[in-house]
């Protein structure tokens, strides 16, 4: 008879477990190999690239204007924030001054995108933790924002509304009134979200003290956005390196000091309120005037001029056929996307296409902190930690 197994004979090596890539809780095609000692995570190795599309190389084979729709597909949760970053980068290269009205409208679209992104994050994050109700609440307001995008731009998820030098068209009738109506009720909606989660003992237990990221680690790993602001560091490019007139708006940088999943939740809740506050100010100061700069060879002329002025028709034709001929040089432009520092680096050789285009995707950089935050945690907390990072795999893999 074989000897019965004793406690000493039991296996003691760690277990490797695949999480993803085809699982809804990994928010797309993300795969992590987790090494476990019992239920405790000892090591996390992320594997990326399942959604790699050669995005940057594709942009290098498009004319400057034709890159804009691709920019919005890099992070479809904040499409207008991406196209804003790209347009600002090209405008810096070409030294284009955007009219005041266009800048204010861009701010409105960017902050609506921020709320749009945080709403979807909040709903899916709550679902990952086990709370079903928040996603139904959040999708209600998100649908209204998509209706606003559709009203003025035609597109819902990716409006494709911004253009180099300004906007494709002016705001539709009724847009301002509907946005104001949205802002008047949105703070009460956020109150509803907080009623569901902020003091919910189950939610607090699942997130507080889970996935702690220390301030020094956040800086060393290049984290940005809510990830770094949840550690107590008030880094927000809208304040530190303002663009599109953000220095003229009165808003607070959302900061928490816990550095955990709960702190990241609180930061995004505060950010939605501050974005709503910025949109109200933008509506109040929205000036009259042109919505596109005037620069032949770089900016499309107004549509009505194409039908009545021969030089405008020629100008439009040459831009479509030959594209922009930018100066030789290189630039970098960064903005504060819902996930953090979104940067666009362009090298120009004087041709109609970017010689080199590189995106600094904040979701990709923030994901580097996943292993640091997860080690020593329970396996059951891994999805909570991953969810709190707020990744968009299209931006991570590119």
C-alpha cells in the first residue's frame, strides 16, 4: 500500500494562471500571466499586442488632414480629446492661430469627452466589482452626450468634428441650449452615482487599500492622469501647461492621497464635476466669430466660399490633392486626456505626410504600474486593480 501523503509531501511551487485575453473583465484583448502562491499574487507579467494595428505607421502614410479620423480611433472612449491633441500638434508645427470661438467649442467637446469616458469607466468598473446598477445609470448620461455629438457633428462615438485650424462646421441650432440643460442636471446625476458607491460598505471594502500606488512609484513609472493625482500629486496639463485657453477657466485639480483603487474612483468622480463646471463657463463665454483659421495651403476654406470664389476652389483642390506641405522640423504636443498625458510627436520632412508620428498613450504608460500594485494582493482583487487603471486596449496596443 502506498504511503499516505503527509503535509510535508504536498506540492509547494507557485501556480501560473492566464487572465485574458478574451474575457470581459480584462476590458478587451489584454492578457496577464499571474503567478500565485495560494491566492496571493507574487508576480504579474502583462502580454500586449493582441489588438496591434500598426496605427502609427498607418498615420505616416496619410496626409495630415486624413490622420484626424485615425486619431479618434486610437482612444474611442475620448475621441475628441485625441483629435484635439493631434490638431494642436500640427497647428504648432504650422504656427496656426485658432480663432477664439473654435477654441471655446473645442474645450466643450473635450470636456464632454472626458465625462463620456469617465461615465463608461465608472459603469464597467462598478460591474467588475459586483455592482450592476451604476452601469445603467451611467449609460443614460453617456447616451445624452452621444446625442449632443450627433447633433453637431453627425458622429456619435467618434464625432470627427475637429479640423486643423479649427472645426469642420459651426454648432448646430439648439446645441448650446441642450448642453446647458445637460450641465444643469448632471451634478445631480453624479450625486446618484455616489449614493450607490461612495459609502457603500461592500464597494469600500473591495477598493479601499487595494492596489496601492506610492507617489514615488507613480513618478518613476511615468503615471499620469487620475493614476498620479490619486497619489496626492496635482499634475494636470490643463493647469501646468495650458492649451486651448484652459488658463482662462476656473476649476480645481481633482486630487486624493490614498493611492488606491478607491482614491482613483474619487478622483474621477471629482473630475466629472469639474468638467461640468468648465463646460458651464465655456457656454457663458462662447463668442461670435469664425470657427476656422485663415491660412492658404494649410486650412480648408469655408464651404460657402468654394462655390463663389475661384481662389477658394483652387485652394481646396490643392489641399485635397497635394495635402499640407509643412516646414521641416519636429514638435511634441501633450494634452490632459481622461487617462492622463496624451502626447503626439511629429517629425516633418517638408512633405504632405508626417515623416514620423508617435503617440504617447497614457493608458499604455499607466498599465506599467499594474504589476507593482498587484504584487501581494489576492487574486480576487486583481480585476479591481486592473479596472481602476482605466485602460483602452486600442490605445495600449495601437
